[in-house]
């Protein structure tokens, strides 16, 4: 099983965590480059920006797709992490201008089973081999750096069962 630890915009995370959105959410990215890091059901973790560097939550990867920004808003609405289309488009434009991107399209990392870790239960990414030079994210395999063990202490029982079963267990 693989895990992806993603650098996460604080505003996006706080908005999604403050809502009871249920269902699929769009962890969009300004670039349309493919996301091939996970299989369906594998864990997608959210790392807040430094200096905090905490791993604040988790979701399960569903799929990756590219779509026009207006289509992403039409389909996902607030599940894009913003309260209205104007805020969403402004965030996309800002990141595309500063970091390059897909013009009128965004890369959509579709997730479900979003869970914010309880206050005081988050983990520090630097305890799990995170490097401050990582700007997008990092893949972990099985229990590399002890990350899987660390998050299992926080997660509700059985949360990762489907991902572990699909991978043939934790230790391949």
C-alpha cells in the first residue's frame, strides 16, 4: 500500500474541515500533469505548510481527472474547498500564475472519506522523513518512516481496511 502526503493550502483544508460535505471532494492542483501516485482507496494525507508542518487529516484517493475550471466548479462546488466560484477561480489563477499550470483547466485529485484529525492528535511531518524542500508531496510505501503506524494510532478502527486489502496487507 502507498500513502501520499500532500502539501496543503491552509485555506482549502480549513474550509473543507469546517463543512460536513460528505462524498467526493476535489483536491485540485493548478497543473494538469497526471497524478499516478496512488491506486483507488489508498490514503491521501494532508500536510499543512511550515512552520506548522502537521499532518492534519486524511482521505481516500478515488481518481484523477483533468477538467476546465468552470466544469470543476459546476460538478464539485464547495467541494473544491472554496465557498464560491469567484474564490475558487481566484485561487486557481493565483497558483497558475506563480507556479505554472493548465490555463483554463485544473488537475482534479478526487477524494472521499475525508477526516480531519482531532485537535492535539495531528502528527509532525518531520518525524516521518519529510524534507523541507518538498513543494508538492511525497509517496510513502507501506510503513516507510513509521508513517502508517503513526496515523493508525489516530484513525477510527477499520478506516484503512479497504486500502490494506487491495494492497494484499500492509507488509507485501
